């Protein structure tokens, strides 16, 4: 077993740290956020992620997992995973690499020959090659091992990923890095996980290419939803019909309010910016349209809401079901649901937002909105209900029961997850994106 450090214990790093401890490694988690460290040190997850609390308790009981703000603690480890954030920069589309540089610099004095620094953050192609020199100056090596986990399924995705990708340098250094990573991931590899060893740029590009493909698939079906809206078609039937073709596949073809979160939107924007820098902007110029289609869905949802209220939503009590960018997460970064809620508030609607897990984060992001934990209270007296994040409790709502709570039975299904016939049958005005 190896002693590893995980630098940056947010959504990715905390799950990675707990997962590595669960497969037997000794893990030192490092972060600059004292609040997060205090929670993790008490074996509590600082964010909602199914399975993480159990893993934290199990691994801390065995004393294999510790957390600290002192970067010198990494000296006890030989493999160092860098998991800090790479948000969109404040003044453009590029990724902000400040945290990656700061994290790597903070550990440089404490690493040396035989150590391996492993980047897991999503970075623009070329970042690993840029960082390799400073890491090598200490005698250590650098690998890039992009992460593909999905929030809500992060533990499962870390311990049983679809694949592991290693970006390593040429020659002996690459072989040595591969061996070290194989040792760390031995249990995961023994489960039959495919492993792809590549050079740095390919490994970095695998991550951005995968995210770009997924974003494209979502925006493709949402573009079809726009056409269905103009032509009177039903995008859900269309998606089923094209998805049966196994060259296309049905996954990621659910038309609705589009994608959000801390990854897809900023990753495709950073890809566009990096491709421009490399003189290859034309190759991914379609991603600008993917982003635009995605953002147009939010505008369309606001238009539908206004339409339902005869063009004037001022003073209307609107209940928004969902604040997180997707179900089974409390992450509200670039959340489509929250963006629509804020836009309706700006138009004068009296908006109440409810969400099983995301309210604390949502309140920090959009403090002007009203938040209500209790679903029944949130629905009571509503003049218009919008389902914007498809939590299972919202999918299972009973139209007859909910009708008794609201003032006007008007519903907009932003995720195409409810049965229109059942809701209309119960006396609701039901509308959805991409459906007649
Ligand atoms: N969240 C996901 O689902 C996911 C999936 C795959 C890849 N990624 C990528 O992983 C990276 C991290 O994403 P995240 O969602 O975990 O972000 P996050 O904001 O939740 O976590 C980042 C953490 O890094 C810490 N940090 C910042 N500077 C530091 C420093 N100098 N030293 C130590 N810690 C520092 C922050 O305090 C924070 O806790 C990003 O590049 C993201 O694109 C995320």
C-alpha cells in the first residue's frame, strides 16, 4: 500500500481521498479551506454526495485518512494527487489556473526523487508539459490522470471507473510513473478497469473531448426541441425513436433545460479559448453554438413562464422545484434551475425555491430569492410551478394532491419527466420544452 496526498479536497478531492483510503492507502488530504477541513476531519462530508459520509467514517476509524492545511504534511507521501479547482476566469473563457499553480508550488519544497505528482484537475492541453519542468527540478515526476466522475455517483465512479487514463512523459520516467499509478490503482485495475497510457496532451484532451461530446449530445437534442417547438413535434418521442439506433444511443438525449454545474459549461469554454490560443479555434468553433443552444433553453423557459401568466409575471407566486444543477447533488454552480429562478425574480415574480440538498449553496449564490425546505409549504399557494431539477421526489409528485395545495394548477416541466396526460387529466395546464 502507498501513502498518498490529495491536494484540494472539494467535490473531486474529498471523494478521491476517501476512496483511496477505502482501498487501503494511507491518505493525507490538504486544503486551504479550514471550514471544509474541520468537517472532513470530523468524518462529515462538507457537501452532499451519496456514499461519501459512510466512506469517511469507515476510513477515519481505521486512521488511514487525515486532513490538514499544512502542505509540508505531504512529505510523508510519495504520490500526490492535485485536485484543486480550475474555474472559468473572471474576464474571459479561459480556465483560471491560479489554484493549480499555487497547489503545485505549495508541495514543491516537500517532494523529491521517487515522488510522483499526479494532476487530476481538468486543465487546458499544454498545462502538464508546462508544470513538468518545475516538478522535475525537485527530482520528482509528473503524470496527468484526468477524472471523469459524475457528482451524485462520484464514489462509484472513483472505485469502478469506466477507464483510467494516464498521461506520462516519454521513456523510463513514463514507465516508472505508470508503475506507480498501477500500484495505487491495483484494486481498481483488478476489477477489469481499462487503462489507457498516453502522452500529456492526449490525456488532457481526452477529458475535454469527452465533456465536449457529452455537451454536444445534450445541445443536439435541445436544438431538436427548438425545432419541435416551432413545428409542433414532440422531442421526447423523437429522442426515443433516434436513440433506438445503437450508433446514436438513448443516453444523454433527454431534452430539457440543459446542462450546468462546475464542469461542462466552463470546460467547453476553456476548450474554445485554448484551441484559439493554439491556432486551432475553427476545429471547435461548433462548441460556441453548443453553449449558445444550452443557454437559450433557460431563456425559453422564462418565456414559457411569462406566456403562462399572460405576459406579465409581476407579483405571481412562482414555486421552483430544484436549485442544484442536477439531482443527487447540492452543487449549484452554473445551475440552470437557479438561473431561471433568478430571471423570473428579476421580472417581478415572487419566487420560492425548494431543493432537497442545494438550498444552502443556492442561498449563497442568489440571496435575493426565497428558499423553503419543505416541499408542501413551498407548493402551497403557488400561482405557477416549475420543475427544473429532476429529483426523484419531484418525478413522483401526485398531480391530484399537489393541485389541492396550489392557487393555480399551472405547471412547466423543464426536464420532461412528468406524465403530461396524468397532469392534464388532473386539471393542470401542463407545458414542457420541446413538446406540443
Ligand atoms: N466536480 C466534479 O464532478 C468534477 C469531475 C471531474 C473533474 N473535475 C475537475 O476537478 C477539479 C476540482 O473540481 P471540484 O468540483 O472538486 O472543485 P471544488 O471547488 O469543489 O474543490 C477545489 C478545492 O481545492 C481547494 N484549493 C484551492 N486552492 C488550493 C491550494 N492552493 N491548496 C490546497 N487546496 C486548494 C479549494 O479550497 C477546494 O476545496 C476541477 O478542475 C474540475 O473541473 C470535477
